[in-house]
C-alpha cells in the first residue's frame, strides 16, 4: 500500500521549551546487565578487600566502581561526573545514593601509593586468570610492550622521554602484558617517561610468569613476543630458564653483524608476497649466548625511514625494510614470520584502552593517583572482555598469527548496542523495574544476554 505524501511529513513551526524536572529517567539502561555480571563475580566484595587500606565515607569499592562506570558510559574525566548526577542507573551501578564531586574523587585517588595499589593489581590479575582458566586455551601468548601517555608540566614523575609524535612533551611510559588470544591486559606497571623500554622488564616478566603459572598451572605453554628494546641478555636467560618460548625482534646495532649478514646473503627464501628471509645461528660473545635468528626483508615502494638500507644493500633491487627476530621456538621461517606479525594486534587493544577507557588521561598531578587511574582503566577493559566471553563470544578460526581467538566487539560498539539505552525506572506492584523503549533488535540482544547471565 502506498502512503500519502502528506502523511510522511510534519510541520515544525517553533522551538520546544526545555525544562529540567526530577524524573527517574536514565540514558544508560544497559548498565544493569553489567551490574548483574559484576554481582555474579562478587566484584564489590573483592574490591572492598583489595581497597581496605583506603578510607572513604562513600566506600572505596563503590568509588572504584564509579570510575569503571564512567568509562562505560563514555566519560573520560572526573569533571564529567557533574553531568551524570540524577541518573538512577549510574547511582545503582556503583551503589551510591549521592554521587561525589570531582574534587572528592581526586582526593580519594591521591591516597593511592604503591602499598594500596598492589592489591588492586593482584585483583585485576586474578580476574583475568579466572577467565583464562575457563577458556582452556592450548597455549598462552603474551605480548609485552610499553606505551606513551602524555602528561602536563606539573605532574609527578613525568619526564621527557622517547615520544616520536610529541618529542618535547613530558610523559609516563607504562609497561603492559597483553594476552593475544583474548585481549586481556594481565599486568600494567606505570613508569616515568624517561626510562628505556626494557627498564624493570626483567622483574616484570619474572613476576608475570610466576603468577600465571600459579593460577593456570605449569603445564600451560607460555609464549612471549617483544620488541627489539627487550632483546636483553637477562630477559633471554630468564625466559630460557623458565621454559618459555619467545620471539624477540633484534635491533640492527653496530655491535651485531646483522647488516653484514643481510648484505652478503644471496639466496633469500620467499615467505609471503614481497617478503623473503633466511635463518642464521648468531653467537653473541659479549653475552656468552648462542641464539637462533631469522632475518627478514620486505620489499616496499618507498625509501625506508632508516636510509642506511638503500645504500648498504643493492640499490637496483628497490627499497627494502629489514628486521631480525631471535627465537627459541621450533617454527620455520614462514610460520615465525606470521607469528611475529601477530604482535601488532596488541596495538588495537592499546588504542581502545586510550580511546574508550581513558588510559591516556591524567586526572591529577599525583603519581599514585594516576597509576590507580590506569589500573582502573585496565580493570574496566578486562571486565568487558570477560563479559563477552561469558555471554557467548563467537570463536574465530585459528590463525598462524595467534591473535584473538574470539570475535570481540569494541567498547564503542557495546556502548551503542547495549549501554546507551534510554529508559525509565518505575515501581509497579511494590517492585522496581527498568522500562526501555520497544525495539525488536534491542529486545533480542537483551534477552540473549540475560539468558547467558542467568545460565
């Protein structure tokens, strides 16, 4: 049936008056689903135990949940709290009758030092290990890398360091351990911005190996992928002594003969379109180590940023990018190339942490407070990943890159599909209910998630 044209249009002749009145309306109805999941995890009880050393009239566990809720609704700064006052689902999510001000939250965060921060780090690790144990993965691939967080000029322990995009900015340089199969962040350690990428990495990796094996058992194979900054003697010896597999990029340093080996090589094995490589047993007398090294080159149309390659190697072959990988794995040239390429998947997780979970935000000028903010950001991210796994994330086909084993939705997508749903909190028959606008697609999604949570 064809509708009349005049029935499709509507005349608008004036502005609607805007009025603000007390109502039990919410813009974030989907927070109720996350709240149900957190109750099944007993998250409030566990946060209360982890933050017992921090006194607060509001309750430190509830304030931590409030920060997590900020990330879920899209707020990025403590100042955004004033725009959430009056939303019943925000208050219900964190268990507060009155939301604190930004100043109160800032003062609470400034109570964090290394001592009360340690239980929060342990809680985050335990929650991830519990999820990984339920997944029953055949192996655990961990990517270790650092990322830059720019700060202001008055922020404690912020220094000018290696920041290719903002060379004069002061910054932090946190170190992260990323689980390739699920996207969880097992551990994060905040550091000043002027340290080398491998600073404190040996102790970081040692504690990581011990805690993972304590939670998942010694039989689970562990694999590590790292950048060239982590090609250090102590790290290589630690991973070998603990029986961990590794693939670590090797820098073209002057005291290593990698440039000479690549220049003298005539027969390169084809591995992928435009990619060739060869294997070499490299002896490092300074470290008294003998390591297996794969040297790769990739044909590119542009001149490399490191212009030595065009002059050092055959100019008439075009432009190449060279890199080497040290490994103790039994993978061949092609398989190891795919495995090393999978390390780039962690950049997607780090980008989401900064863009959707405010990891790149520096809320105060206090080092402990900023470190706690980073831990709460990682906690919120890990809980979202676990929520998707426990509510039926679809498995992905296995890949030689060993990246995500499941199909995950980003926080931006979840915020649109699940969280940002306007509703009204009503009381019918003596019981409080949340009523949303009728939408068949949203109803099917909510029914599926509620069924999964109930199961």
